[in-house]
């Protein structure tokens, strides 16, 4: 879970790319990234410890991710498929 200073650091690091309030660009980028790299949604959900149904709802724009999952997903894209979970 991202907390305190680490959360603010991560949020500021990505503020020019995406905003938590508007996750539409990230939805498109994640879908394209998964497709281009042959990564299954199920695998990503397992790595992020998020239920696949919730992730699917997010991809379809039905709901937004929690701040923690949002930052994990940004890390995934930035680190080219490696998820770094900071305790």
C-alpha cells in the first residue's frame, strides 16, 4: 500500500502523464500495452492482487481504481511490465 510521502511522491511523478480523476488515457494505454506485449489481463490482475472483474469494470469505464491500484498500474506501464510494490 502506498502511504504518506511515498504516495505523494508517486502521485507527483505521474501528474503530467495521467490524473487520478481522469483515468481514461491510462485505460487506453494499458489496453494497448497489454495487447502489444502479449500480456494477459488475468496475469496482470494476479500481479496487482486485484480481482479481474473489478479490473474489467475499470477498463470499460464503469469505475475508477483505488489510488493504490492506480499507482501500481502506472508503475507497471513505466517499468515495462514489472510491478514494484512498496510496503
